[in-house]
């Protein structure tokens, strides 16, 4: 107690804390420079894509970073009609939304069960899901094609509805399990003492508290489902009535002459839904990141 009340000791501690703060402040300008440099690296390709979508090939190659001389939307119109992007966007939206719903319906109860499972059984089940992360995508390609043919679902959207959730379930369950474990067990015990069953506890307590984590999983899965190309090309096929927009987009590439402005305009069209979803859910994603930072 005497050492704490000693003015000399307190003065020394204040000086030490100030020196630490001053040393940390010296690195702030460097951190800002690095952050802005990284942001610039991300913005340059996006800037090039946006301005090139309004140009023809001559303007793209002669002045790649100059503003377009006119804001003509002919490239967007050509991309929309030549690649049949309207049906492609509808198919991608159906596949993404249905696969997202199936994933959350399966992942949320599984994560809740693992988070509240006691003993070695919960650990074994969690490791079982973690083992799914070790399976490369190409290794499952041939068995998946054989399975789709055996189920008579080859070149159909319905098989994508069922298959794509299986590709993201391991990561979704593992991440949601960590969010579920952050919920105090006392809340569950209090609700069960009031007569609530497990399903009511999950719906009324765990899901509202872990909304930031669920939103994070939803964004990650949305990006995966929307940008899926290989399995969508092989399993859904090139039929314009079934193919997704990512499969339709390469139709703008020609072996003889490719209009890069039209191709980039089509790529911008496919990016619009991604930004819309991010704008809607970015606040939840930030909340999840802040929660993780506080816990660490």
C-alpha cells in the first residue's frame, strides 16, 4: 500500500505510460500511410473497370486511365443482350438465396448444439465439421457430377440448391459456434426455468444475440454462392434458362475479337448485387468485427 501511495512511484508510472503512448503514436502516421496505400491498390483496378466500361477498345488501349469522352451506355446494353444477363441474374439470385437459406437453417441449430454440448461428443462433432475444410474443391468434382447424374439432377438448378450449402457448412458451423459460445449460459438456464424449450431458447435468445455473426456468415456465403463458376458451369450447364450470370459472362469473350468495354460493363453488372448486399449488412459485419476485437 505504501508503494502505491508514494508520489514518486505514481510519477514514474505516469511517465512510463506517457512514453509508451508517445512510442505508439510515432507509428500512427506509418499505419495511415500503409492503410491508404492498400486502399489505393484496391481502388485503381475498380476505377479502371468503371471508366473502361464506357469506352471502346481504342480508347482503352490508347488512354487507359483517362476519363471517357462520353457517358454512353451502349456497352451495358450490348453486354445485357449478348450474354442474356437478365435470365442469368435471376438464376444466380435464386441459387444464392435458396442456398443461403438452406445453409443458415442447417448451420444455426448445428452451431447451437455444438456450443452447448458437453464432454467429448461436442469436440468430436466440431472436429468432424473442421475436417470438411481440408477437402479441396477439385477433389469433390467428379463424385459430385456422378451423384447429380444418378439423382437425375444434372444440368439443373435444383442440384446447386442442395450442393452449394454443403461446400460452406463446415466454415459456417465453426464460426457460428464461436458466436454461440459467447452467449452466457445463464440466459439459457433462466429461459428454461421459465418453461422455454430448446427451440424457443434458440429462436428467442441465441439468434437475436448472434445476429452480427449470422450476418457475417451470410455475407461470406453470399459472395461464395454468387461468384461460383466451376461447379455452376459443370452442374448447371450452359443452357441460358439454367446458367448463372457468372457462367453467362464469359460469352462476351470471342476468339477473334473481344470488346473489352462490353466485357467490363458486364462484369460491373454482376458486381452491383454484391455491393447492394454489403451496404445492407455492413453494419452487422462491423458489429461482429468489433465484438471479436473486444473479446481478444
